C-alpha cells in the first residue's frame, strides 16, 4: 500500500516568512528609491532628454539609484536568499 506524501513542516513556515519579508523589503525599497529619484528630477526641473545637461542629470540620478538603492535592496535580497535556502533544505 502506498502512503500519501506528507509535506515536511520543519522550517517551511520560517522559509516562507523569510521569502515574504525579502520580497516585501525589495519591493518597498525599490519603489521608494525610484520615486525619490523621479521626484528629485521633477523638483530640479530635470529635462532628461533635452540636451547634454539633461543626460548628465539623468546619469546623476541613475548613480543615486544604484548607490543608495542597492544598499537598501541588499538586506531584502539576503532575507530572500536565506528563505530559499531554508525551503530547499526542508
């Protein structure tokens, strides 16, 4: 007689919690960083595609997004990776 497959519950709950925290963290920080970059562009009157100065401002904001956004995004990525590792282990 074949017994039905039972899901392992050792770590599955915590793995899901870590994955969800990571996803929420990455989403919120990504949206926040993007909105701040756009907002600073609008406040400064950035004309991104209006000439050399516009491209320079765009690249400055892009560097801001990469520097600050990556530092805020990284902890969420770590939570997500830990959750994925726990999920594989269980």
